[in-house]
C-alpha cells in the first residue's frame, strides 16, 4: 500500500494577504488568491498534497509549524517581516527540521538586494534551504525541492 502523497504546509506571513496591491513593483500584480492557485497547480503536477495558509499573526505561524511537526508535514514558509526578528518563529522552524522534515524559506523578492534590515534572516540558519528573488516562482521552486528531497 502506498503511503500517499507528500504533505506540505505552505505558509505566508504578514502583509502577504495584500499581494497584488502591496508594492506591485516589488511583489508583482498577482493577488494572494492567484498565489494559492499557482501553489495548488504546482502541487498537483508534482503529486504533493498542499495546504496553503496566510496570517498576519505570529502566533498562528508558530502554531502551524508545531502542527507540521505533529502531523509530519514538510513546510514552505515565507516569514515576511518576521524573517528578520522573530525568534519564536525561528525556534518553531527548528522544531520542523529537528523532526527530520523539510522547511524551505521563501521570499518573493531578493532580500539581499533591498534595504539593509531585510538582509538578515533568523530563520535561514535552521531552514533546509532558501529560495528568494524569483517572484511567485520562488514558491514553485521550493515545492519542486520538497518533491525531490522528500520522495
């Protein structure tokens, strides 16, 4: 009996629910619903079972990372502004990778090409990998990495 498709939580942090209207020159013109459709279409092509969530609340993201550990789901996460200072998110991310699950940090823009404060991530040191700067394709690339490595 097959164990079923690889399960992945795709999480987006603060202000990403405003995609399409928030700084379209940086984040593009596709709204969050468009991102959700892209993630589901990519997951279907890759044979992944995805659950896509977005919250502006740090506690939601921490709880969802705990849920990933408890349910054995890999994670693709765009921590957004929490990238730079949320040690709570960093510690929850470390639980994911510590459990032997993949956690791919994603950014739509290239943080290293932006303001200095955006160039540091507290999540990256505990992530399995980082994909940044490819627009919404960063999510697609992260899902491809999970499909290859988790299978």
